[in-house]
């Protein structure tokens, strides 16, 4: 049927359009949106509303938008919705009468629609350094351009509306900065986000989008608006991260090698043990593994942060610290220092963050169990995933100053036994935390750079277990009241250690300061070297050299600040006697030799009483078992003298299976000069050496092909080892491998082949661990190049 000639306007027009829409012979009948465009207009007449009503009454078409333009020679566009028209042109000529505005020439077109958004994931991932993330959502870094390709239902025209809407959080709005609307053909004033058309090719357009360098970090949804149509799809989810490659971002890190280490390196380790015998514990950070970034983004929504707070790495790091340990049903890990790990995994058995975060992501239940290096490893993973440069740091002889007086006080009786009820201060053999890199615009100038953030639940900060970010610059200068928690961190690495002897005289207790150690706290502060598998000592970044005038000036400055808050007298002691103790690590099961070094201001012949109290403890200083007390009286002559004591292996060997932790032997020595009655004290910590075990792994492997690791262990100890296990973990395989081997007798050799199948290409670190009830862990590692 032919389209009838145009007749008088008004109801006639409505009938004609209705007829054309319902006639099955009309070309292009479909189920599309239609656009009516008038190319000629007139002044706004009184009959305008009547014309609008006539369109509204169309059946089945209806008006859904009405962009009338007023004034002579203006173009008028009307968008109507019809189930019957498609993209074919329908031309008609109308007249206007009675001063009513009618189109001289009408064209019916389908409304513009975006059919699909291509995030150009691979192309963008390379420039954004996010190609390693194993996630379905595209991952971008803020302050940097990314490109989108839009597939349209027709070529983009000048009169088409096209807007991109990026939203984050609940109930997004422009006012709250959680909704950004961009027109790629107009300059943006939406929080400095920008969008522009880069390429138009037929029914495809490429849009370049640049987020602001201080954009909210987290999960965004993209909606594309074209007129009345809005493309909403759960597929259009993207993640926006901090950007250490962007100079305007507050986490900008200028050195490329450091960015590779502190953002892109997914393996590393922690340093543990005691100050005199540092051990390396490998750790897979695994920030690119499956579900890890999804978990980290989800953690952001579990915090109490407002969406705009997620712009600030200071607040994000502080919030992530709080979520490392479980409290009130929220948190990734449950801490446990009891030595009893039934119902969970002993902390020393973890070799990486991946399993922990994947388990938490799947269950939303705290993972059992964690200790300081586990909390630090997971927090380092989370921060690297979110784009904050982070490194794992260990301080040996790390103090816990519960009294917040910048000293660590220890009280002992006349037998040299610690009186725990006097003070809750403690010194950990080592403590591991995370350093995060950022600017501190919330502070006066001079506090940018590395910041301590500690997820181990030790002390509450503003009512929550967390610590930091505390600037290393503030710690170094003794500015203890700089936020956050700098006083606590300062005393961890730079406090003075006081030992008090509690004597009973005539039924009354008397306190005698017998030792004041100014250089025993915060030793050998360590992190992994950039780009190398070796330890880097960064003690100098935290404090001046021990004993230097600058170091004492910093302590004086800190004490002065402390006294401004409350009355506080710093103890003073003049030493005429100095005592130290040294001991070499010994193979487990062998006797332990201690050397007591006595320095005096006189060389005269004197008698000395030495009492050594020994106990088995955790690395946190918690006593597990009292071993024995050794006493010795000797004559000394000369200003420097040495006295030797030996601890028999029988005193400790049967206690090793008491705890499911790495054992440490602590020796506390009281030295008294008989003639002068002067007493001094010192202590020493000892960790054990274990037999080595060998592994045989090929240098290369292929994805999908079996890889065999041959593990060989000989028990060279004089005791049987029980509950023996081998474990293998790598970011190149789907899941860790564990095998049980029961008991290994003295002198016995076991050999076991562990089989795995690589699933990812690249150089992959394989961590193999031997453990037992007596020997808690022996680690070996090798990098294998995996190819397709």
C-alpha cells in the first residue's frame, strides 16, 4: 500500500502517522526507536501544545522525549517510540496553518543505540601495567588514558546524544563524586575526568577516557546513554587502581626498577630468626592470581570508608590494616600465638597470600591462623594489588612499649627470672610489617615517602587494631606525635631497654636499675633488595647509627615531646661494668655454648658470680617452658674477661614438641662483682640450625605437561623427626601440593617425587618446604621458566 499524500495538519497528521505505523506494507516495519526531525521551524505558537497532544495520542507510537526548539529557522527534534518502525526513511510534506508549527520535511530514523562496549582489555592492560591480573574485569590505573570501542546500531551523527556514565558505590551521584558523566564531544567539568572521540568508522567509535589522578579507587560500572536508551550491563564493570606511574598521583614512585619490585613483583619473602642469625622465609605475594584483585576490591567495600575517602592512599592503607585481623566478624585473618593451631593452619606453614585471600573471598570467614609475617605478607599483597607500592620489612629486637613511655622495662628477681606481672612491655625477636609509599598532603612538608603500616593486631589506634601509616621521616626525626601511631613505631625500633632488679629488703621490695641498653632495640631492619634475591639493611632509613650524637639527640627530642604530654623522667645510670653474651647458632640436638664478656674500668683481680636462666620461648618473647638455671663463680683479671657456660642438649630437646612454632632459646644472665656488689644483666637469643635438604627441579617446563620435583632429606640429627611433611607451592601451578611421610629416624634418608602441572607461563618461583614436629621448617626454592 502506498503512503497517502499529506493532508491538513492536526488530527489528519496523527491519523496518517498511525496508519503508516500500522500498515504491514510500510517499508522497514520493525521494533525500533524512531526519530522525527523537522528541518524548519517558527516561533512558539499557541498551537504547539495541540501538536504535541496529537503526537501523544498516536497508537501505538508515543512521545518519550520532546526537545522542542523555539525561534525562527530553528530545528525541532522529536523522539518517538514505536514497535512498528525501523530505520527506513519516510518522507512527507506538510503545510502549517493557524500559526501552528509543523515540519516542512520529516525524516523517521531509528534512535542511536550502543550495542556493545569493547574495553580493549589487552591493549589497555599493557599501557596500564595490569596485563597479569587474572580477572574478568578490565583493570585501569587512575590519571591515565584508556580506550573504549563502542559498537552502534548506526553511524554516529551530530544530532545524536552520546554520554558515558561511570559510577561507583551505592546510590551514585554527581554531587557525591560517585557518578561521572562524560560527553566525548564536549569538554568535561566532571571532577576533571575527560573523554574524547578518537576514531569513527562506520558503526564503531573509539572513545579515549582519562580519569583524574585523584579519582576514587575501586569498582566502577559503565552505563552508556544515547537519548532515551541506556546500555546497562553487568559485563561493563571495571576496576580503577592507584597509579605509581602517574606523576600527579600521590603514590607516584619515580624509579622504574622500584615500581617493578614494589608493584609488579608477585614473589618475595620475609626475614625471620634472631638478630645474630637471620633466616629467609620465601613468600608468594600473588597479587595477580585468580580472585585476588576481586577480593581486594571487595575489601574496600567492607571498610567504613566513604567513597571519596578511597581517593586517599593514607586512608585506604589505614582501613586495609584494620581488615587484616578479624574483629566484630570482619577481617581476613585470625591471629594465634598460643602454639596450638588445631582447627587451622600453623602460621609457619603458610608460604604465600594467595590461598588466604582466595579462601576469605570464597567464604567471607576469617582464615585461621596468622602471625606477624602472615599479616604483613597479606597486607603487602593487598596494597600492591590496589596500586600502592609496598614492601615487607622486618625489625629484629622489636619492642612493644605498652606503657608508651619510649622505654621497654623488664623486671627480674634475684634468680634472674622475669617478673611478668610488673610490666607488659616485651621485645620480639623479630617483627614484620609493611612499608607503603605515598605522599602525605595531610601533614606538613617533609613526611612523604615510605610509611609504616602494620596489620598485626598489637595496639588499638582510634579504637581499632591497626597501625599507621607512620612516616619513616617522622620516625627518623623522633617526631612521635605525627599521625598515625608514630610514637608506637618509634619505640619499636628506637626505644631504650631498661632492666630492673627487684630485691626484697626487710620485707620491702626495692627496684635497682641494673642495665640500660640504648642500642639493643631495632636491629638489622631488613627488606628484600630491589631486583635481587638478597637482604637489604634499611636501618638507616629508620634511625641514625646507634651511639651517634644524632641518635641521642633524636631520643632527647622524643623524650622532650613526651614530657610535654605528661611528666616523665628519663632514667640515668652510670655504668662501671658492661656485660654482653654471645653464642653461635648450633645444630639442633647439640650442646649450646655461651660466652659472657665482662668489661670493667679496673684490671684488678675480682670474683664474679654468674647466673644464667634459660627458657624456651616464642619469637614474641612468650615463655613456653623453663629449661634450667646455670651458675658459675670465676676469678677475673684485666679490663676485659670471658667466662664460658654450656647448656646441655638434654635440657631442651624434649621440649621442642611442646609448641607448634619455631623455637627460640633465651638466656638471661646476671653478673655480680662480689667485691663491689655491682650487678649487671644481659640476655641472648639462640635459634637452631637444621639439616639441609636437596631438591631436583628442571630449569624449564611447559604449560600442561607434568613437572617432577625430587625431594631428598637425610635426618642427621640424634633424634627422630615426627609428622614429617613436604609441600610445594608456586604461582605457576593450580594448587599447592602436600605429602605426609610420618616419622624419619636418625640417620635415615627419604626421597619423594612431587608432581605438578604448570598452568601459567613465565619465570615461576617454586617453594618447597620440609617440616616436622621438631624441625618446624626448612625451605628451598628455585625459579623454573615455564613456556607454552
